[in-house]
């Protein structure tokens, strides 16, 4: 690791800890609930910008590779003057061995959607960032989290990218959560924000060879298809039937490999960033 360059005695002396708040940061514990943490990439533009920078949130999947996704977006963050946030929801928080609770937003009394909003509020208190409306991408388990988060909090999003979720929740007032949305108000205290979703740029993305079913088989359940491609196609049709436009991307030659689809995700997010006022 490189250290900050020495400065003349007449120059302003910076707190050495400030070095760790730029570029790739350490993982910080969320102060309101230290079971959860996050890391960031803070671009060099943050040092001189007088206006808040946009915020991109990358939601990890089952393997919790938050830092890998953050690192993959270092160049993107610099090129687009964007702060990148990678939350970490550790496995086994509410129940020993639990891997999946965060994907469905609420598990054993923990509201993972609200945890993310707490993380964003903490980041906004420390950095010059536009936290009112942020960009969200998630792959696999993160894709599950991302589209369900959008149902409840579309008003907080500037764009949404849903990557290869193994299980999908359709907007369906006749089917209970998590397959449908019949009891969303009872469970979460709010309704699905369909009207806001209709105004939101949405990408759905999956690899063209993402066809393995061993992890996502749902015998006896209408899961929308057997493979992630089929299930995401079902979700796309569901969105479109509710008046929500979707950019649907199938990346040729790619199986269930999150980092390999990121160039297409970056293109989508960069296009939306370019449209910011």
C-alpha cells in the first residue's frame, strides 16, 4: 500500500486516517447495527467536487464477495465520478448457517432492506454523495434482493439492474410473498410501488449459458421456469404486463459468473449516469 506523499510544513496537514476514506476503503461496521458492514470506492473527484457525487450500490450474492465487486468497479468509479458502495450481510446472522435470509428482505426479525438504507444514510453523513436516489445492481442472490428491494423502495432508486436471480418474485396480488406480492403491506407496511417502477430504468441481465438448475430447483412450485434464464424471462414478462419497461440482456457464452456480465451492467449504469441533470 502506498502512503500519502509528504507535504511542505506550510501545507495543510491532513489527518492520516483520511487516506483510508478515499479510493478503496476498509470495511466499516454499520454504527446502528455492527453485525453489518460495507466498503466503498471513493473516486478522486470527491476531493474537489462541490456537488454530491452519484452513488452506485453493488449487492453481493450468496458467497458474499462484496470486496471483489467493489474492486471490479474501481476504474468505473473514476471514469464516472461515482461513489461505489458494497454492503456486506454476513451469513448466519439471525440463524446459524443461514445463507439466504437477506434475499427476501425480512428474516427472523431483521429487515435487510432497512439495513441497506441505514448504511446509505451513514455513508451520506460522511461523504458528499447523492443518497436520495441511488443506482442498484445485484447478481444471483443479490439480484433477488435488488428486485424485491425495488418493490418497496423504487422511490429511492435512479436505476435498477437485476442480475440472474435464482428465484423471482412476480408482482401478483393473488399470490403470497415471496412468490407474489399479495401480503406485502401486511409484511412490510407498504404497497408495491408499481407507479414509480414504471418510471424507473430497469435492466435484467443473465448469461446465455446460465442453465444449471442444481441450486435453484423448486419441485412443486411455479417458479417461472427451471433455469435462471427462464425465470428472468418470466419476471420480464411480469414487469412488462404491469407497464414497466425492461432492458433485457443475455450475455453470450457466460454461465453463472457475476463478474463476467459486469461490462454490460457498467454500460447500462454509465448510460443512466450520463442522463443525470
